[in-house]
């Protein structure tokens, strides 16, 4: 193989090992908010 391909493979291997060795990010706290109840408008027969 050419030197260029070997260098790319080596660089990819180093990047892969570095990505796997990085510590996992901290878990974010998830907050659920209850939606406001839906209120219906009064029904009118004026326009029927």
C-alpha cells in the first residue's frame, strides 16, 4: 500500500481509539411539564 493510504488508516485508527477512550458526557436532567387543559369555547347557534 502507498504511504498515503497507510497514513490515512493510521489516522483513522487513532481517531477511533480517541473517540472510544473519551469519557461519557454527564446525563442531562429531563423535566416533563404537564400541558394546560384545553378549554372549549361556548357553542353558539347564532350563525347556524
